């Protein structure tokens, strides 16, 4: 078994153990399983249960391989939430794999429905979160080390090293949600008024429009 595969296995085991000690952010389940029916039109806090289920509803192989990092930020998040593993519905847990090229950044963002904990598979990252009192807690984490991001707080990870890095992330929600700060403010639909952004960030209209054009969804 290769070094990366071994690291992946250990990382997943550690995340599973640590998640077991977390208080679930999602409502408690009232039955053994409720595999999500993503095609259902029923609206509720979660997903409706489908009737025909199998072992495949609880399986996902998507975290086994590194994600491509040839993008604007040099980082890719591969989620393993209820949308990929329908069997996670009502179970209050999910995972993700994040891969970073040298210099790659997972931009400042929040998870409104979950606390996050990351286990470093490879490389080294500078990570941090900011409290509601605008205090930054940051640290450099290396292979085999763990860092936690409290629920709802803005946080980030950046690979300042010269080699690729990767983490396995665990969440105490079946669907943590991700809201990137810059995209939320500068690429919403409809867009936030320029007067709000210019006053909030103390910049001119041209700077706001430049940021908006860069973050606009690709057509």
C-alpha cells in the first residue's frame, strides 16, 4: 500500500473517531436509515426517504484520488456529503477531501451548519479562523496533524510550501453548506449594490466592479 493510500486510511479512521465525539449539528434520527431521495419534490428540513435502498447508497469512492488543482485558487474540494452519499441523510456527518497545489488557497469561507475538523494527509498548510470579535487564530499544520474550525466562523487554508498538500475534512452535518466570503458579497444574484460594497470595504466603484467581473460565474 502506497504512502498516500496509507495516509488516507489513517486520516479517515481518525476523522471517524473524532466525529463520534462531536455533538451532532443536525436533528436526531428517528429510524435506522433514511436514504435521501434527491428527486423528491417534498420540502422538509433534510431530504425525503426513498423506499428502495442498497449498500451503494452508503458508499462513495470519490475521496480516494487527488482532485485537480489547475484552477484560479490552486485548490479543489471534493465533497462527500448527503448529495454524494444519499445514505448520510439524517446521520449528521459528512466528509471532504481538499487538495492544494503549491501556493494553493481554500479562500475564506464559512460552513453555517457544521464544525469542521481537518487531518493533514500530505504536505503542510497555514490555516486559521476568525472569531466574531475579529481575533485570528492561526497555525501551521503538517502531515498527521489536526486542526478544528468552529461552526459558522470564517476560516481558510493556504499551502505556502513548494509541494502539493491534501487534507481529509470531517463535518458534524450531512450537508455543511459552504459560503465563500468574496463570492457571497461580490458575485451574488442579484448583485449587492455598489454603494454597500464601496462603503463597507472603503474602496472605489472601479475596484468593486473589477472584483465582480473576476468572480462572476463562468458562462
